[in-house]
């Protein structure tokens, strides 16, 4: 009986640990940008179900926005962050993963993925990366475009361990 209880507790802890790495409000179903930080101006707006990939809301990214994610698995583990994106305009809209390097005390870009330039459909955009260090802060950033800006719709952002 004790072994069964310990096994259930261990399983619950593993499940809690697995879900500790999450993109909060990644589906924007709160109807706002709760848990997201936006660069400079607050031009990003929530759009309704008519423009969303799924559910009731998505976000129209017009200025960069980001969310810090504290990932606590082993160094070298591989993760991916995926989201549904729909291009509007701009040069090279993308996602990037940045890592706070405790030695340099700076954010360093470790992986990027470009948003497909498709104005008609949502596309799954995925960026894969390996953990540089266990327990340090990583940042998922959505960038609407380089140079003269851009715009794309973003919905259903999630993070998962690949291996």
C-alpha cells in the first residue's frame, strides 16, 4: 500500500513538473494579453473568433511581444514551441527563443523560426531548441517583422519537451 501511494505521489510530481513549463495564456482565451509583455507601444490587439485559429480569441502582433518561461529539465533536453500563425504583412516575421546567460548577464538568441507568408491560412510555426542550462529563464518572443515592421495573427502557443 505504501509503495502504491509513493508511486502515485511521484507520478503527480512528474506531471506537475512537466506542466510547469507552459506558455501562459498561449491561446489568448482570457480575452487580453495577460502574461505577455509588449515592446514599447501597446499596439497588439486581441481579435475575436472570426479571426482566431481556434477558440474565441487570438492576438494581432504589430509590435514585438514576449513571455519568459522558466524551464527546469536537464541541460541538453530538446524543446519546441509551436503556434498557429497567419501572415498579414512585413519582412521576416518570426519567433525566437532567447536564453538569459548568467555569465554575460545578457539575453542570447538560441533559435528562430520564420512565419510562413500565407495571408489565407493559419500555419503551424515551430521552433526547436536545446536547454543551455537547467532552471534558467528562456524567453519566447514574437517579432512582427524586421526593418519597417509587420503584422501577423498568433494563436494556440504551446511548449513541449521533444526528447
